[in-house]
C-alpha cells in the first residue's frame, strides 16, 4: 500500500486495519482490562493463565497488549517463546536464552536447576515472578507443557516460580484432556475466553482504530455497519475487508470510504445479518 498517498488522502498516521498497528492502538475491552489486572496480581504468586478462542478473535493482539502492560512495571521480567512447536531440547535452549542462563542441552537436570535458581533469586530480590508468554500454545507438544509445569513447581507444589500465560485456539482446551496434561489444566488460575464479537463491539473496534490513527471520519456510517455485518463475528475478517476498502479507496482517490466501495469490491455481497453470503 502507498503509505504516502494514504497519509495525503486521509491523514492517517498508520494503517488502522493491519496487525502491526502500534501497541498503544490495540483495542482493549473491559474483560481484557480485568484479565490484565488478574495477571498483574499473579506475578506475586506465579501460576498459569490462559487466553483461548477461535482463530481471528484477537488472542495474539491481546497477548501483545498484555506484554506491553507488564513490561512497563519495574522489576518484572517478561519473556516470550518464539518457537512453540519445539521439542524439549530446543525448549530448554530457548528458555536459557530468554532468562540469561547458560544451559547444556545434554544436561537437562543442570538446565532445570539453573533456571529455577535464577527465578528464585529474582523472586527473593523483587518479590515478582518472571512472566513467560506463549502464543499459538496449541502447537506446544504435550511433553513440553508437562515439563514446563514441573519446572515452575516449588516447595512440593505449594508455590510457583514463574507466571505463564498461554494463548491458543480451542485445540489447546482439547489437549488439556490428555492424561499427561490434566494436571496442568487444573492449574489455570485465570482465563480470558475470546468469543465471537457482537456487531456493536466490532463497530466500536473500527471507530477506535480509525480515531487513534488520526481520521475518525474515515469510514461512513454505512460502511461501518456493512463491515461489521459481514465479519461473521471475527475482528480479523472485518479488518481484512476494511483494508481492502482502504486500498481500493486510495486507488480511486476517494476522499471518504463508503459502502459503495465495498459493493464495488464485493458485488455479490449484501447485508445478511452478520454472515457472508452470496445473493
């Protein structure tokens, strides 16, 4: 997309319909704010938290906003697993890199001990547990999730050395039913379930995004409603449709984006009460 033309036509500081918007522009619902508060209190105690829901509901965006929120609190260390599908050996390599502990993969006991000693020292000096964020957690092998649970346990499982936030789709909930993961599933202390968004929520998301990007009047009322109706409850679907409208508007040098642009792009689509359907 021609960024200069987008700025000249619409005065936008960034494209409000892409995933890489500034973290301060991520839409925060009241339920997410409460989840943030719960995780923030958990860093004094440790344990597991969970964000779950179908694809496209906003799990990764919320995890990004949570990471930003926690990183601003002094003395809290926040790490992120970048390769959730790794086996146990690579999991320990990545954990060593995240928390600054030299580990030998051939000595798993040494890695286990080194990480726990590092966390114990941090808890003793700051009172805060380090935080580990894992996106796409449904990809993490069961043996690694089980290893992580054992790694965080301390004092005969009466306390935890780490705060872990898992984010994944509904396959993660299915995984917790496996025998080796039942124990982990029962340790989830707080949850944020991402359900399909309502039409007013989707419209609020659009209005918030274009306002923060610098042009609250970018979308006509008709286009706001049309995008929300065709999103099937998914913020990702709606943002992809909005991005197409923005690109088409730039191409046609439209001063304002309206529902006419949507119908030019998707001539077979008509409002259908929230679902995409051919006329």
